[in-house]
C-alpha cells in the first residue's frame, strides 16, 4: 500500500499539479527551492532544498532521515532557468545541470543508501527535448544525462527491488511552464506549434498526464525499472 509520496519540485508547475492530486489520498512531502511558492501548498509537508553550491549533504540528510520513509519519490524539478545562450559558460551550465540532474543524484544516493524498502519507486521527469536537441544546450545535456542515469541505475539495482524509472515529456501546457509562457507572449506561435508540430493537433494539459503517474504510483511496475516512457502526443521524431 502506497502511503508516503515525496515530490521533488512540488511547489510549482507539474510538480504542484501532482502534489495537489496525490495529497487527496496519500501523505505528500514536497521539496522546493522556492519557499515563496510553497505558500500555496496546503495539506502537505514542505522542505526547503539548499540551492546550487550551498548543498550541505549532511544537513539535508538529517532532514530527510527525520521523515517517515517514502514509498514513492517523484523528481519533477527542472527547467532551463532562462539560460538560452548556446555558448553557455560553465557557471550557468552547472546551475542548469544541478537543477535538472545534480540534485537528483544526491537525493537518490541518500535515499537508496538509507532506505530498506524493496518496493520503493523513484520516478524521474525527463524531456523529449534532449532527444531531439530542441531545448537549450545546457537543458538538453542535463536531461540527456538524466536518461542515461535512469537506464543505468535502474538496470544495476533492479535485482535489489527498488524501481528506477521515468517519463520523457514532450510539449504540454501549464500556466507557468514554457508552453504556458509562449501562449501568453505569442499566442500565434503557440497555435502554429500545436497545428504544425503535434499530430493530434491538440496540446497535452498537465492534468492529462496524471493518469500515467497514477499508474506508475499504484501498480506493480518492476518490469519498468530502467525505462523512460515517452509521452509527447506522437511528436517524437527520433527512436
């Protein structure tokens, strides 16, 4: 029985959507870099994560170990942080890399080292942008690394019990994500994207993705360890 769900990046975007859904039937703890956004998160436990280059592993580990162990972890933290320059410098590159991937590694290491729950599920939110290389350079690199990490770690520890898997999302609409911002700034470009890029001619809404997460949370999915599921309305152009 799934009791405790932790959502890394649960105070905005898709993470907030998932937090609001799963809190109806589970104990939800969210981890966020943005305490100002956490004010809107009711009926969940909120932990503030240390920001890039201030990550104190021992203190963060102490916070985690005081909590009741999770049955499911969803890593929904991510984004390009506005770093669109293709000639990105190492400092900006590292910020995006940490936000999308580095913190996931540290988080999982702490959990898997201390957690004896063989039915633990760790679900990662990736992006098809890295497969098509249509995002920013730093974002593509971080999400591509996340794919390799899930596939590698999932295969290696599959025999031990915990399931490491994830979802590669294509374009989807949420008020504060890239598609939401595009619609506000340039509705014509948004409509052109839907018409010319999406075979269904219809944008995925964040609420449409909930059933897929519900399946991964509720069902026995040992056979998906190491898998990244593509969810992009048939937009994907590479295998």
